[in-house]
């Protein structure tokens, strides 16, 4: 159910993350160039241009790098079109790079048309004929008589062999190595006033360049203006308040909010909320796989638990490499609520499984754990210490995964002292079963990345599965 939107809504004009607004800038010339192109900048574009044109005491760019991270389809191309044209007319040399050439080609055609219409006198001629722009595939470029140049490249072909003042990098989230930066940055070395502009929406753990910029922005790098329009993590995926933070075009173009509502519903029904998080909410996700449960829904389940009863269900989990192990307990509370608490979350290189197993056994005996759930593929080294265990794998694990998701959605889990479970769930995805018609639509919980253990989450899911079964009736005494 979508959170109700107010009658009049406008996207946030200012980024949720960013440095203070600069006092010296060249926003006036940007606005004039926009007007010449028939563009009326939205408030967020004006704010971005203020940082892009910020000036220091020597009238050089105050920020050598500007990163603009905002939800998809909010006007990043419209923002940069007058900026790039203005700098071409200033005689600056510009390289535009994206993962593939389609986006730079769109910009190239728009710039070529604008120059041919408004400034034909700057186009070089040979024997009376205009010889630029060049529109041949793979050689698209604009060269002006004032020294201004605009060239495009893909992340694969790179920018070697050219020298330029401004570097514009699009689709930054798709770049999973520093190869593009390492190749392009030296080409700006001889520019007296260079600037690099990054455009993107949110990424994943593999978006190494974008993630490094975000880290630098958080640490206050004075050479970088990192601007992020994104939904605060406190908002659920369907909360319009988060949509307004990540989509500053809302209200300026009526279709934006309408399309977001449709996109959210489609993503929810298709199990693609991870895509909606990155594309529309501009929030980072570890992977594009569908997350097992919504983070906000899990945090709603957090609370203060009463004293642990005399009998509980317990489950253990150990990483296949033996570097991490966890144990969780769960029990039933009134009104169908399942209580969860994490008992162990330990690491080692590797863990002393014998010592840990004995310790867990003593703890289980003390708290009255009736049975201990485990995965026979990974947890046998710990499970062998308990007198009564239950293997939860195969179809039973599929059922346990679905039961866990349903209980979280229904708000029927209460947990405390289990922050490690919350952290792990960020890295826990759904693996869909498609082997047969009977399994179609079912799933099981798996880790999103092979190098990120999720033992606390796995132990929690198994403990909750055991605790959610019917209570054993007490024997009647006659």
C-alpha cells in the first residue's frame, strides 16, 4: 500500500548529501545559456549548476570534481547540455565518456544542432564548406575555430590520445574498475583549470569509482562536490517522502510521480525492488538480486523482548570457510509473535569449532533449547555437539525462507540483541526456483556475494522456523 502523497508535492531542490552551497559562482551565465536553448532549469538543476560553476579566489573552478547522483529520468542530460555548450563556446576541450556510446551520442547530436543553429560562425570551413561536426559512427566530434572541442568515447575505447579540460563521465555506477579514470585523468594534466563531472544514480558494491567518490564526499574532500539526491534509509520503498528526496523533478513534470507509482508496483510484483531502490530511490544495494526482506520492514520488528522462557528453539550456522559462526534462539510469544535473539556471532581464522561447539552446548542446556536447527552441508561441525538436532535444508529450507519473509511482512517477529542479523539481511537475497512447475515462484535465502558470510541471518531463519511450529502440548496428569 503506497503511503499517501500530499495534494501538492515537489521534489527536493537540494541534495540530501552535499557540501555547503558556494557563495561565488557563475550561475548567471549558465542560466543565460539555458535560456538561449529554450531551457528553464528546475530548482535542483540550478543548485547543481551552482556547484559546477563555483569559483575560488583566483576565478578557477572551486571544485575540480563534481559528482551528481540522482534518480533516473530527472533531467541530468538537460542539466549538462547548456553547461557543455557554454564551455565549448569558451574554447574548452571536453571528453564525454559512458559505459556505452549511446548517451554521449544523444548529447553530441543536441550540441551539434545547437551550434549549427546559434553559432555557425564558429564551425571550421574548408573551401567554403563546413567540415565539423563529424557525425560518422566512431568519429563523432565537434571542433570549433575558438579551440573548443567535444569528443565522445565509451568506457571500453577510453580517452587515450587526447588532451582536454573537462571530463564528463556518465553512467558511473556501471564502471567496476578504475581503468577509465586511470586512462582519462592524465589527459587533463596540462589544463590550467580542469574539471571532472560525474553523473549517475545509485550503485552496488561493484560500482568502485562511484563508491570511492561517495566515501570522499563523506570525508569532506575539499576538491570534490559530492551531491546525492537519495531517499533516506529510514523510509520504506513505498514512502513518497523518500521519492521526493531522490526525484527532484517531481511536481515540475506531472508524469514523474505517476510513473514512479507504476514502476514501484511493477517492481514489487516482479520481485525487482532492488532495481527500484537503485533506479528510483537512488539507494545503494549490495546486489541487483532481490533482497530477501525489506530493510525498513525488518527494522519495524525491532523491540524489547521479555525474559526468555524455559524452553526455546535454537539454530546454528557456520561459514564454509570456518571464519564466522552464529547461533540464534527463538520462541513464541502471545498473539502469534515469534521472538528472536542472537546468542553468538563470532569470527576466527579459522574458528576453533570444537571449543565453540562445547560452549554452545553448555549454553543450550542452560537455556533449555529443545532442538537445534542446522545445515548439514556447512554446520555439522557444530551440530555434532548437541544431543537433539534437526537438519533444515532442501525443501524444508525453502519453506523456512518463505515463512521468515511472511512473518516479517506481517510484523510478527520481535527481535532485540540481533543487530548482526539486520546487517546480514542487507546481504541476503532470494534465489528463485525454476527447475519445475511445482517449484516455480518459490525461493530460498542465499548470500548476495560469495565473499560475504550471512551466518547470523541463516541461524535466525532456522530458529524462527523451528519456533513457529505448533507448541507441544503438556502431558495431562490424571
